[in-house]
C-alpha cells in the first residue's frame, strides 16, 4: 500500500499548483500601487515575500490535513481529545514554512471550519484546541490575531473540523533573507530531527490503521500505541532559526521536509546534487508504517520525513555551529550531507537511493 493508494497522488495535485503559480505571478504588478514589489525568487518557495523597503514581509497559509481524524479516533482509546497536540501541528505547518525564507514569525490567524455548530458543544475539545494553539504561539513568540470559525454543514462532515493557519513574518534585517542565492557547491546540509510523522503522510497512516491488528491501539516496538505515536506534535523549528540569527548565522537555503519527503530537499531551482552520507534515526512510528504498509525505501523517503523534519544548507565552516545551536534549543541535528556540482538530484548513499529532478515538480 503506497501513498497514492491511500488517496494522495502528487502527480495529480502538483499540476494545479503550477497552474496557480502561473496565474498568481501575473498579479504581482498590483503591489506597485502600494509602493511595494514582490521578491520574484520567493515564488515556488514555501513562503511569499514582499519588499516593503526597510524590511521584507513574508506570508503563508497551511492546513493540518487529516490528522484531526486520528485525534478523534484516539479519544475513544486514550480518553484524551489530543487537540492540544494537533493545534501545535497546525501552527507548525505554517510557521515551519515561513521560516524557510529567513522570516521571524510575527502573527498568526486561525481557520477552524466545522461540520456544524454542534462541534462547539464539546467544551473539553474546544478548550484543548485553544490551549494548544496559544502554547504553540508562546513557543514561537507570535501574536494570535484572530481567525474564522465557519460551520460548514454539507462541506465538512458532521462532528469534524478542518484546521488551518495563516502566518505573517518579517525579514529584518533584510540580510536574513534566505532564498538560495548563496547556495553553492561545498555547502553542508544539516538535518534537524523530526518528532515522528509530523502532519504529512497521515492519509497513508490512517489507511494502515484499518488493516493492522489493533488499529490505532496496536503497539510499536517501544510499547507506544500506534495512534499516540502518530499524534506526537510536529516540532516547531523557529526557535532554532531565531537562535541562529542571534548567533550571526544566515543559512544559504532552508527546506521544511513535509509533502514529497526527501524529494523536497532538491526544491532549489538550480542544478545541484544533494549527497547524503548520514541518516537520522527513523522514528518508531515511521518504521512501523514502512514495515506494515510494505513500502520500500524509495516510497518511504520519497513521501515521509523519515526522521528529518527540517534542513539547513549552510557554509561548511558553520555546520558544526548550526548543530550546536539547534541542540541548545533542545532539537537534535546532524551534519548529514553536502551540496555538489551535478544534475539536480538527491543521493542517499547509505540506502543507495537516488531521486532525480523529474521526481519533484512543484514550480511553474
């Protein structure tokens, strides 16, 4: 069972993204009436950047996906709503994208669309969602400005919720902008640890729960329930990028390892080979998924984070310092690879696995 069979086929999704990017690019001229200009190189990246003169403004909107369904299913098993965890996931999806361009997150807005007004009758679930959202804001030092709570009966299923977040950030000073112009042969690639599945690949994980003995209550090798391991909240990486900025380290490029898995590590538009000599430990829950879904390394690393939640491409002389800063923030990290001259591809040497440029098409 692969990711496509679970209902997510990027070959069908990505063409719409490219079509949207082409249409969106034609609207950039509207900024001129406000005395602003877009940073063209940000199109196709994880966040959009506008030049405001003294600083850059970055923005992003992201959704949680289907992880709320896991939380709802696990409540009957654990007795907890788990909504404080998926609140962090939702914010992480937006904030971790925003910081790839060198931005400091400033404010967030919530979009909580339910299948009807009755969803809000569950006070415990609502309190956990609010508490988790606020806690994630506090971790990242962002203001929660507001949001929208539509009841969309007929669009969203009854007693379900679609969670999303938008985030705005500042790149100040402008020298912090990270769009890959300085990426060069010889740069080191530092991988930051993931906490588990994060919020990508959940459709596959849910489908697997229907097939394994015990479902979400199945036990991993370390004794953790499968559903609980899936709900380990996504790591918030902005404390690391802010600490690096305070230390005077400006990455040459950054990637949030979400959809497309390790293929995302060649998101930069230029032709480079990204060669990895070291792999981070694979979280038990991802090992469980790979084994029970009977997917090979190519399918696993091509769609899941497999232990690497975020990547920083830095000057080789700064690589060890980046690792130290990340670990001081409580987030493990490793110098795992390097940038080489060559065709656009990701080479994972320990697995004898290569993804070519044609395996990732997310740009217009």
